[in-house]
């Protein structure tokens, strides 16, 4: 079965809403002179410390967990490989059989194809046009970073 290839990521994040709010006295509205965008800025005390998590992470969205639970075994193994390789703010991943088997152990070509096809059929990944190893990730299932920034960068809204 021939699979569709996409020039742009066919998966669009859902559940992102535009909200309006009133600022408090300690907040000010600032306009970016380059883009005209409005930003709310909160004044922080000079001695305030902000925590930062330096560990690499991915987000898995609970409302799509049934999709993951129903993946075939080969697809699940490749999915966990993807989880270990996805980079911050990227909505694509490289899935090269040799790289995957170096991590997961020996995998025949039919088994590899079965795993990839299962991910495509579950709408977890989609083939990127013009590449045999590059796949779009569905940001409604998993993402590493802010989906809000992804939408802004790709001008999806």
C-alpha cells in the first residue's frame, strides 16, 4: 500500500485557545516593535529565584493514550525509539532502520516496515515528502516543547 507523503506537517495541534485577560497592577503591556505583537510583562523582584528543569522531556497527551495502547508491538518499540530521539521544538524525526536496529537490536526489513506502517495508520507519524527516513510527528500525541510556539512558528492560526 502506497502511503501519502506530505510537504508540511499534516497534524495540527488541537486544544489551543486564544484567551484575553486583564492585567494586574504589577503587569504592563508591551508591544514588540518588529511584529506589533502584544506581550504582558510582570515585574519580578530582583532577588526572586526561578526554578528551571534542565532534563530533556517529551509531553504525551492523555486524551490520545488509547492510540498508544493499541499499537502493535513493533510500532510500540519504534515509538519508544522516537521518544528517545525527538528534539525540542521539532515536529519531525528521522527513522533510519540502521539507527533504530543499533538501539533496539536486530530487526528485519518486514518487521521494521510493519512497525512504521502501524505508526502511520495510528496517525502518530506521517511520511515527509521527498524523504524516505523523515517523518512528521503528530503534536496532539507527543511533543517536546511548547505547542503554542510551534503554532506561531508555522503560522497555523
